[in-house]
C-alpha cells in the first residue's frame, strides 16, 4: 500500500483509546505497520483489527509502560515480528487524582509519575538500541500544554507533563548524532475518555461544562500532527514542543473548568 509512511514500522503506547487509537488509525491509513501497546489488552486487539482494515500488518500487545520488564518484552516482540522499527509514539498516560495538592498521597503522586514519566523513559530506552543501530528513527512524546500552564488541583499531572517536555528536549539534543528525531506534542482540551474522567473529578456536571466549552479538539486532529512529525515532511524538526491547543496557552484566564473559580 502506498502512503507517506508506507512500509514503516511504528510502536504506539496507550494505543487502545483516545489520541493513541486515533494515531494508530491515522498512520495505518498512511501505510505504516502498527504495534498497538496498551495496558488494556482487549482494547489493543480491537484497535489493531481496525488498523488492519487499511491493509497493514498489526501487532496488539498488552503491557504496562511503567513496568521495566513488561515494556522491554513488548518491544522485543515487535522486533521479532517486524525485524526493524522506524517510529515510536510514547503516548501512554494517566490523569491521576485531580485534587488539592495538600491532600494528594504519595502513592497517587508516584503512580502518575510512574506512568507518564518513567513510562516514557522506559519505552524510549527499550526502542533506542534499534534506532541507534539503524542510525534513524522518529519519536513523538505525548506531553500537554499543562506542561506550561496550570490550574488548581492539577499539580501532579502538570509536573509529569513538564517532565515529559524536558525529556523530549534533552533527548533531541543527545540523539542528533544518531539521526533520531524527538518531538513533543502538547495538546489542550481533547475529547477523549481521559479528559472525561479528569473533568468528572473537577466539576459536578461534566456534560454541562463540556457543552459550554465550545471548541474541543478531536483525537484525529492530534493524530494528524503526530503523523506529520513522524514523516519526512518534518525532517528538520527535533526538540520541538508543538502546541495543539486552539490558543489556550496564548490567552489570559483559566484553561480548565475548576470548582475553585
């Protein structure tokens, strides 16, 4: 099958829903073979089946990105199946508890950092030997505009996404000699199950709030940027934090509904 990403191999974590699912479907539509990794194994299988309708090969895998042996085993299975790896979309992430910082437990803090930051570290590290051996590769890390702005009750999440942005910048500099590009996407409000869960922890009536918010991104809009960053159309881009937030971070005022306002 022909396409901008034709014949390439991609690993996408958090691929069973939201931005991850949309990204799997988008790059599959452009001819890329896809390994769908998610802690929800059944969800990964479902998305892989959808991707296969585009005529590409797929591999669904259940793995917890915060577990070192789990993610290394998953990437090893990808390499056994496909023999190479061209792209990584490190997308797996959680919102964690949206609550007053003083009431946040150490366990709640640790879990968000484990998935959002440690998970990105472990996933990139598992793929890196292959990229380096090939002297090529493109990596996209899913960060957030909450790595740059904040609202009450989002401290842990903001911290984790700020760390992902820093990780992306540092990796980009370190990996230039290996011809490996690393970029971060920083979405704003995206209509996903994760956003719905986070909003439900913040307000009593999420549906009413969403109805009054106006423009929200569709996961497919974020996926289109990811596909661009993986492709040769972005061959001179590395170390970028790409805002996809409809101007949220450029305007004054709250970027998230909060019961404290």
